[in-house]
């Protein structure tokens, strides 16, 4: 079975540019999560969806961040405009249902210059 | 709010030996789940083991086992017969029964010496 798929794996961009991260959850999983990992703050939940509906976005740092899940097999996390402090590894995870074990994708390493 | 603490930033173990990684957490809930995730240099987050708080029996997955002490709010991971491939960051995580949010500890870097 394919696991959670994320693209790109690495992204280098300049401050002010728009960045879009993509995620394909495990087929049949109904919940999807976006996490950010930094040295300073560790792993933080940004937002999660259940059945394509955003349930909790309280972890989204500010209005520059937005996430969508147009269908059960695809989600995006967008940063516009990007800033150097957004540099981090962004993980997508999915679970079969709310409350089930979360399985993580390989992450996207973002560097904003 | 729940917090998860891993007090050992780094640990090392000799290959084939046993090592225990510590984790404590703070919660007012009685029903919840605890996890250990492994993050190798590839940065992939890999689920190692999971424990349901209502179960008294400690979870075991091959060489990995936990010591779950609910009253003490402690959840340590024991790795037996350590292998070079076990070298990684290990994260302890908590999730309450009703929610979806995983709260992670700060991680422990495990080094395995040949």
C-alpha cells in the first residue's frame, strides 16, 4: 500500500513568494493533518480535516497560511507571502477516522531565503 | 492543556544492548492514547508502538516494548537488542480519546554504537 505522499520533498524559495505544499493521504483515510517541525518549537499541529472539512485550524500561525482539501485524496497547504521564519519541515498525516492512529508522509523541507 | 516531556535530549547504546527512553505527560483525562514515533535521518515519522490508557498490559512490538505507569503518567520505551538501524530521533506523543490532536514531546536522539 502506498503511504501518505507529499510533494515537493524539498522547496527553496525567496521571501515573499507563494509556496504550495501538496499531500495525498492513504486511500480510504478520512482524516488529514498538517504538522510543522522546527528546532525551536518541535512538532506542531497546524490544521486537520475530517471528511474534507476543516475541523481545527487553531494551530495555523497567521493569515498567510491557508489549507484546503477539495476532495478525499488531495490537500494543499499554502503560504503567501512566505517569510524566512516559515522555514521548517512540513508533514502531512492521515488516519482512517477521527481518533485512529496517524500515519505520516515523508515531509516537505521548506527553506525560505 | 496536555504536555509531553522527554527529559533525555540524547541517549547512546551499544549495539545488541538494551536502552530505555523516558517520557512523562500531564493530563487530567482518564482515557487517552500514547505513541512512540521514530524519525530517522530521512525525516520520515514512523509509528513504533501505541498504548491505550485503559489497557493495563504494556504494548509490545518485536524488540520494542513500553513501560506504562498510568498513576505516575510515565510512558517509557525499551529497545532490546539494539541495531544500527534504530539510530534516530524518538518522539513520544499523547492524544486524548475524543480528539485528534497529537501532542509531541521534544524528542530524544538515540545513537547506536557498533
